[in-house]
């Protein structure tokens, strides 16, 4: 049972800061391969069918690469264990993960005032309306950023509610500033806010309710 009044989050001075908020990309291994895959995805969308590139040949090469990887991959459950090994920052999430070719990826840093901040440019893979990001992609970026903001503030959890307001279209091909800040803690309930802005103007704002619990990691 908790009382009806929100307790303030830890002050910026009192919070115990994690050593890192997102995983740094390596220049080799799976990180390098994921970065190359991002280039392929972007290039395929840019080329489309109106190109003199041999896309049938490209498809055969890509299938051959997939076969090569799948033949040498560990069992899925074994891979799940290695993905979640330890208690540190994961490397595979679809927003900041350098191992995930679906991630832009967004890099977030913590600030002394308790907020987190990052800049990312989205390409064609994230398009919804013409030249603009899909609204679901904006939700993905903010859900993750609010979670990271909670981690930076000292108490994190799982998303219970995420309320978004879309002020204007979120543009592709230009820098987007993504921010998050924990507002309050009431027992297990955590309230957090965030924004996506471009050129100093808010595109999307978010209010989130998180519950301070986590699923067990595979072992």
C-alpha cells in the first residue's frame, strides 16, 4: 500500500548513476555486421524497383548470407541467455542496441539535472507519412528513452501506460533531439516525461507510467 501523494524522485545529487546508459558500438563483430545491415536496408529502400541494380542477384546474395549465419548460430534459447547475461546494459534492443540492425541506433547520455538526452537522424526505414517518421516509431523511441531516464534517476521498471501527443510531423533526414526525465515516484509507480523535437520545436511529447518490477533474465 502506498500513500496518495507522489514522493519526489531522488535529487540529481543523491541518485546513484550507472556507469553507462547505452552500449557503445564495437568496430568489429556483430556490431559491425549490424551497421552494414542498416546500410543495406537503407540502400534497398532508396533503390526500389526503379534501379538498374540486379536486385534478383542481391536477393540471392542476401539469402546466402542468411544461410551462412543460421548454419552457425547457437540454439535460440542459448542465444537468449547470452543476450541477457549479467546485469549491465543490453546490446540488442531496437532503439539503442548496436547489435540490432533495426535500431537507428539512438545514443543517450545522462545529464547532471537528472534528464537523459540524445540526437538521432531517421532514414527511409522509419517513414510513415511522406518524409516523416511513423508515429509508432516515435512511440518506440520515447518508450525506450523514458525507461533509460528512469534507470538514470535510480529506479526503473516496466511500462504500464504511455500517453503521446503528436504536435507536428516528425521529420526524416534531419537531427531529432530525444529527451526523458523522471518526474515522481509513488511506491512502485514511476512517472516520467519525454520529448522528440526538431529544430527546437516539439514534434511529440510523452507521459509515461512505469511499475518498478522486471521480468527475470534467461539463465
